[in-house]
């Protein structure tokens, strides 16, 4: 029976491979980075993923954590799978995650200065007449009245303080002192 072509060939060290880099890549692949800082600080590399999450009070397998009763055909009680009862040794992680989740989220949406100037110009020239705004020569993108209305409402929502100051400046023009 014939042998494989390179089976009898002597193993040679590959000087072109960076062993340190290869080891780093292997470790990085085996232990992916945990994005959440609370979990990362409480993580124990010597334990498995399931044991780590169990110690923090989190579920590794949602099917086992929240068992579903299985209906029986011939009556009787449904068979349930028992969730493994584990001791939570790191409850502070769960508390920190709940606290972080309960914080209100900031609305960070802003508009470009060009769009703000466009909305101000349209309000200054046409007040609430969106059809006239659509016919305006400065409507370069040929927005429909509904699109212009949506842009102005977005300006009102994102920059409410700026919008209020702009409207107040339009409402009462200050007389010139002579």
C-alpha cells in the first residue's frame, strides 16, 4: 500500500511564524472579551461560563431557568423540568445590572446646523403654511409639505430650548432706541 507523500518527512521548525502572536490569537479566540464591565470584573477565568453566570445569579440556559410544563395526553399533571438550584455568591452584579437598566436613556439625537437654519427660515417666512413652504425657492430638495412639517417637528423636539428662543424672538421684535 502506498504511503502519503510527506508522511516520512522530518518536522522542521517554522521560523517565519511568530509564536507569541499565535498564542495571543489563540487565547483571544478561546476567551472572548466581555463588554459589560460589571460582568468582566466579577468573571472568574478558572470557572466555566455556566458556573460564572450561576454565581452571579444569571441564567446560562433560559430553557432550564424558566421551565415549561409539558402537557400529558392521558391526563395527570404536566411534567416539569427542575431548574438547577445554585447559590448566588455574587448578587452585587445582578443589582448593578438592574440599576444600570433602570437609568433613563438620554435622547442624543441632534440636527445639522443647515437643517436648523432651513427650518428657521421656513418658519420666519411662512409661519404655519406648509404648502407655501413647499413652493418656496429655498426648498432645494423639493420636500413635500408633510416632509417639511416633519423636519420642523423634529427641530422642535430635538432642540426645544433653541426653538422656544427663536419663536420668542419672532413674536416680539424689540423697538430700536433712538
